[in-house]
């Protein structure tokens, strides 16, 4: 159940975390789950401006992380990327499920390598709309929709309504946000409630309002690139679903 | 570990010397936690810190005790500490279950914090499976108490006056040998462990529990909190005490969403 976080630092050699100098980090974007990871792949990440700097290897009853860095959002993996033009901008795509006994380890090993002064964290994740508690029935809700939660220190504008009580967030997104709240790091979590389980473009596009936020505005890549990548995602996904044809 | 909310405030907010600490046990029906919610909500206790631990399943949400738009955006995590200095009361609210194999480390962390924060006494709010009661326990009050030897000296007499019933011990080997009796709290979560550890560590701890079953445990929570009030006198006890406790806003929709109109 151990988690291994391997960082590939400037020297090119892979080293274990902790002992080395902590990474200075101003922006940390974490995408948890396939949809959020696909959103970042389509709209932010590319091989020109971003380089892979770290990988998490783990195993649990739900998944085992893949060994390559050339991954599809439908695979199980957890990779860290750094913006080449500004090495303090770190991005994480975590599409593997981190079990509850591993979540604390993930937090300590990832945040343990970062200098936390001036750090701001943005978390993206998805969750089934059936989990959303509301006075009306969830059938009539226009899903997918975004809800946000922020820590006390986060003072900026939020791109969507806040998550009302009695709704809660669980798993790794909750673990990261709790960590930020306790250690007074400004952080915001954008949770997308969706009724589609498999990877689909409607849910991915539900994250689009975030592209106008202060943090992501400067990182968005060319729009035509995004549509091409989204289309590619659709086709790679559908080859698995021809059982009913 | 305890992490205060307000770093700059110094030790003022984390000085619990002489305070009474309320802790719920994650137990059947979550009665202890519901009762703690009622206490925090009614007395409008202030959040003073977090209990940062790897022993509980993580969760976050907005302020569960929100009364208006303005105070609804404060983020809450799975274990938080609230205090009311005017009544020398501090409460630790636990909102999620234990991670596998982590309940023992949690007990140790909790008890060492109790010692280091110099709380005068701890009151553990808990519950036990109603179906495990014997014939005698089926009659009369479903509420029970337990006191560690150190607290027995201080308040044992008060319990007699209040006419409270002590939790009965059961036979260690039922049917075979009825002479050896042990404490047995089925469904109580970490209650027994915390109690026995407190006895051996000389901590003044009281356990207040109610026999109940899973279901709508709100009435059980009210019963437990009124029981607590008989002792601590947190609110004025009038004839209809149930209406004196304020239900937090997070108790809405405990049993699911509204129904789709197309159903009918």
C-alpha cells in the first residue's frame, strides 16, 4: 500500500522525494479523475510548454498506475508536469484512484517536496450527480454543473456557485483541500457533478468556465488544438463501447 | 495533532486548562456525533482549531452550523475543535469513520492531546446496540454512564443524586462462568478502548451512552444531549427541553433528496 513519488529533477536522473531541496511552487493545479485529467490534456497541457517532472506509483484494489509517461486520460496514472517557461507552475493529473489509506501518504509525499510560501492550489474533480443533495430531485437538475469549495485563505473570484450544505466532498480532492485549509494555503476545489460515468466531452467542457480564471487564463493553449484533442478522445473511447452495435 | 485556526493569536485559543472536553465516539447511529452537533450549534461555539490526523477518512464541506449567507462559506474538515470559554467547554467533532487499523493510533493521539492541553475532564458521548440488551436492560431508561476512578472520586456522588444508571458489566464467558464480569459496549466504536486507556492513564473521563439502533437517530441525539444537560446544565432545562436545542442547518436532507414529480 506504499505510494512512491519519483521526481525527475533538472539533472535528468530520477530521485526519491524528500531529501532534496524542496521545489519552489507558486501554482499547483491538481486534476483528479478521468474527466478533469482530460480537460487539462485538451486545454492546457502540451509537449512543447510542459515537461514531466514526477510520477506517482501505487497499487490498490481499484487500480495500478501505468509505467509509461505517454498516457491517455482513460489510463490509470498520476503524473506531475512543470511549465518550462515558469518552473514554479506545477500541474498534476491523477486519474488513478487513491484509496483512503493512501490519501494521507499522497499528501505528505507530494506537499512535502514543495515550498509552501506563496503557493496557491486549484483542484478539479468530478462526482456523480446522484450524490448531490438538494430539495428537488436530481432528475430535473441541468447536469453537468460546477460547484466550488475554497479555503479561508483563498481570496479570489470563484468561477461558479459554492457547494451548499449538506453536500460534502470525499476522497483525494477532500484530502488535498483539508490539508490546504489546515496549513492555511489558499486553495479552491471545482467539483463537476455529472451523470456520465465514462469519459465524455460534455463533462469535460463543463470545466470551461475555469479557463477565464486568473490562474488558468495564462496557461490556455490554442482553441483549435483543444477541439482536435477532444475529438481524438471521443474516438479512442468509443472503440471499447461497440458491444451493443 | 491539534492545529489552531488562529496562528497569530498565540496560545490563547488553545489553552484548555480546566476545561471540559466533549468527544463523540463514532458509534451506532452516530448518536454521539449528532449530540455534539446539537451542543455546538445551540451554544454557538467558536471553531478554534483542527485535529489533523491520518486516522480518519478525509472529507470537506462548507460550514455545517451556518445560520446566514455570510457565515456559510467557512470550510470544515473531518475533525475540528470548538470552544466556549464562558462555560469552560471545548468540543472535538469527528465527522468521518476511522481508516482501517487506525483507531488505536487515534486513541493514543487523542489521549496525549487531552493530557497536554490540561483539560480537567473528558466526556465521551456514545451509543451501543439496543438489540444486545439483556432482559433487565430492556426495562427502564436506555441511558447509561461510566466514570473512570479519578472522576468517580469527584462526581460519583452527583450521579447518585441524579439517579443515573451505571453501565452494567456482562459475563466474560456467558453460559459457562457467570462470575467474571467485563465491560462490553457493542457498537460503541472506540468507546471501550478510550475508557480503559483513560482508567489506566489516570484521565478523568465519563462515558455517556444510549442504547439505540440505526435509523432516524435524531430523537436519540436529543435524549443523549438532555442527559448530558442534567449534569452540565449547559442550557436551562425547562419542561419541554427538546425545543431548546438548535438543529444545525447541515441536518437538512438527511434522508435524501426531494422526489421526482414524474414518480406520481
